């Protein structure tokens, strides 16, 4: 009987050991984790530096990082669609790039942490995690009081769940839009730091302060506030205390921080034109770790080069010169921010520029919010990495790893209808969708390259042809573009001919253009003209133009003419997006006029990334008798190509917003003329249709900016 009991006991011990080894993978060796008085650390703050522990010693460095989104095309962020293999692939590419730090914004599914653990167990270079904890943003903005129990309790609970996920410490119950499941992968040895919260809405901070004057200070075991703190800063200190307690319950400490941005920074911006952008401060220097929190605390900011406008217009920023003797307002701001945070580390947790076809705002040194090709994106991102280093930053976390189709921006969201279908297509005019250094492009492979070759056209099923004796027209499309092929018997000769292409997406439109004597067979909403490789434009029928309707007739911000509302008037206007309304700078007492950009100005180039002449912003390519064109869907009036939605003629509706309806097909007609615009030849009208989709196809590609950054990081080591 005793032998039987011993056998059972041995079996139970073996089973427990096997279960433990399956659910709690082996941690790094003792020379990778610092243990003192029963408390473990792999990273800590000392003075103005963040150190990591390796080979039995503490080392400081500058951290090259990237922000990772939580979704893939066809999905909203709350669906948390990336799988284990996606993360393993991305982590490998991050290591190849030379990155050492990865930031995520919220709790991700269990397979994310398993993928990170598996990657770090086999990789040559450790990938450090900065774990973000998403604050109750919607409630904070709607209620304007962080101290409401339902908001504070929700955030404290989210903090506890985030710690559970990172330590692989059990179950997280399902909740709509959030990660859940069984968490068993302990990645705490690979955690560089925690980052609490989101970009704080200034009116919420102001209101929280006004409503809670009795809560201006906080004193905890691990965090406290200074004598000049405000109630919102005290609220944040309490949240940091909750996080510290959760860590200490597990015998660990990591550096802590909270998200901040220029809008709520502690600096003064006297020439900021918008009151809310300099309304209230959230000062990291008003929150202090106590002696019991040995891992320390640091400041983290989102800093983009084009927002807010004080970065464009503040005079001392404009005159600052970097160590190379070049003016750099972005670095000037960072230098001032670094000086304010004397004594603690300072990390830029978001920055970057997008490689989008559209633009939303101008920035100094042409670091605009969009309209950059991939090479320009790479150069500007590198310049900002260097500016952060020059200013004394301890790390820079680039936004973003991959392009994200669900994103929106202020100057195109009114034309993305219905909004819930944004993830189904790539809008190249929405800059927010194109920040990645990994391109996420339509199709299982690129459908058409603008390169003068026809093999891709022969491979794909196309609409058409719309042919005449002398000109051949074909059309195809994907989730981002409409593609056109025009092939002639003779070479294209822009010294002798012009080309006009009309696009009809709904009943109505202009059958004629007032600068030519001939007419189209259909009424056209959009007109593309090519007079030369450096003189090509897409225009919109005046009665269909969203820009002059909204900013001219409705908002009265730009000049407007009565005749523009008439249909079939022969008037086509430039295709424009608004960049900024008229501004007043209070300190310098200057007026900055309304800003807009002609999106319809088309660029000649080669869209094949393997070509030495590659330009990711190429709109058309001419080679001998072959002309290839690609046009983003929104530039042809489509608010959702996946369901054939187009915006309705705004003057018919006469509303302050835009509406959409289903287009039956897209009619296309091409006409060549001589230089006096007399007709030479025309294709037969082509009616193009395609199947609706609910599951977009896509593939990934490393942008030029990826490889440029790779070289920079290697040279910086």
C-alpha cells in the first residue's frame, strides 16, 4: 500500500512539473534578471537614463522602437485579427530592421505574448516590450471627469488585467472589443516599461481639475505628487500606484510612465492659434516615485512635426539650428521639452510621417501630414530619430509598423460612407492609413505595376476593351485603385497630342468641357487630362465638387461662384482637399490664410518597387505606345468601392454633410486631341463593373523607408 501511495505521489509530482513547464515557459537565466531582496528587475531608471540588465550588469542605451497596431484589413481594431504567425513574422522583420523595442497600446490576445516569448527565446537580439494600458477614452471625453467612480474603477480594473496578461497569470473574461482568453506566457523578463493611458482631451483635464479641487495631491507607497500638482495629475499618480501594487504582488518592478502629447504639455505656446491646444497642462514632473519604487519613472510624449500649429509658427522654434547648423523647429521643441524634464528619462512614444497620396496638414521643412513617397518618408523619419537623439531623448518609438486600413482623418472622413466599411478598402487619400513602414497593399500580389510592361495586364481579368482603330482601352481594379491601360498603334507624343478621359459614376454630369469643342457620349463627373508627363490633372465637375460646396457655399471659407452649382455647365474644377482653415496667431498678431492642396495634380513615374526609378506616388507611366494610369477610388467619387457607393451631387441634397448611394457601373471614355484640343481619336465608351466584396485581399511589403531606417540604425549602433 505504501509503495502504491509513493507511486501515486511521484506521478502527481511529475504531472505538476509537466503542466508547469507547459504553461510557464522557462525564464531567462539569472544573468539576465536582477534580483535583490526578493524583488526582480530587468530594467530601471537611473537619473535621466533607462538601463536594462544583461550579463550581470546594467547597461544604458538609446531605444529604437516602433508602435504596433492591433488589426489587419477587413477588421476593426476591437476584432484583434492578427494571428500568432503574423506576430512571429513581424517580430522577425523588426529584428532584421534593427529595432529593439516594441510598443503596443492595449492588452492583446494570449497568442501575442506567446509569439513574443517564442521569438525572444530563439532570436539573437532581445525585443523589448512597452505595454500600453488603454484608458476609458470615450467615457473621459463624454463625462469630462476622471474622478467618476465608474471611470476610475474601469481604468484600475484594466490595469490589473494588463498585468495579468503580461505575467501570463490566468484568465481574462470575454468583453466586447477587448482581448480575452487564457494567458500563460510570462513576458515580464522582456518588459522594458509600462505606458498608461491615451492622449488626454484638454477639456476633460480642465474640467476634472475644476470639479475636484480637494483632490489636488496624492500620497501612496510607491508614487506621490508634488505640492504644485493638479487633480488630474493626482488621479494619474493614483493609477500608477495601482500598477505598482500589481507588479509588487508578483515580486517585480519595471519603469512606469503615462502617455502625454503636445496639446497637454507643460510648456507655453503663445502663438498657438487654437485655444484648446494650449489650454491646460499635464506635467510629468509633478508626479514622483518614492524610494520604494526602485525601477523608476519617465516621461513619454507623442510628438509629430506638423501638429499643433505652434510647431509651425512659434518664432523661437523657427530660428533654432541643430548641431549640423540647419534650422529644425521639431528639434527645437524637443530640446525645450527635454530641459523641462530634467532629472528623468524622456521618450518620444509616437512620431512619423505617412507615405499617403493625400495630405491633411502642412508641417515645417515639408514634414507634412501626407503626400510623401516612401523614400521621403524614410528620410524624414530618420531626421526625426536623429532630432530626438540630439535633444537628449532616451528612445524614439516610430508610428507605425504597418499600414492600417480602418484609420480615418478629418479631411476625408465625410467622404467615407458608410464609415463602418472603412477597413474593407485602402483609401490612399487618408494619410492615417499609410503611416506604416510595412506596406499593406491590395491583392495577394500587386495587380498592376505602372512600368510600361503588359504581363500583369495579360495575367489579370480586365474590363473592356474599349477600342477604336487607333487606341485600345482596358480597365481593372483592386481594393485601392482603378487601373487604366491605353495602348496606341504609334507612340504617345505629347508634343503633338493631349489626352482626355471622362469618368461617369452616376446619372448627370458634364457632357462637354468648356475648353474643347467636342462632347462625351455620357455626362462625366470627373475629367482626367494629360498634356505632358509634367502636366496631368484630374478634375471634378463643379456641381459634383465636394470641396467648393463645403468650404465655399456652406462654410463660406473660400470664394464661391453661383454658376458652379449648375449641372452640365462644362466646368471642371481642381480636385482639392482642405489642409487648414484661416488662422490667427495671437502673439505675432498674424493671419494665416485658408490652406488647401490640389490632390488632382498627377505624377508621372514607375510604381514597381524593384525599379531604380520607383516612386510610390506615381499616378501614371508612359513608355512608347503604352500608357498606364492608377487612380485612388475616392478621387473618382467613391465613398466605398466595396459596395459601389459614390457621393451624391451635393447641390441636389443641399445639406451640410454628404450622402452616398449605389452606383450601377463606371462609364469611361478616352479622347485624344491635337494641341489645339481638336479631336483626333476616341475609344468606344467602356462600362466597367466589379463584384462587391466583404473580405478584402492583401499582402505585405517592406517599404523603401524600412530599408533606409535599417541602414540608419546599423550606422547608429
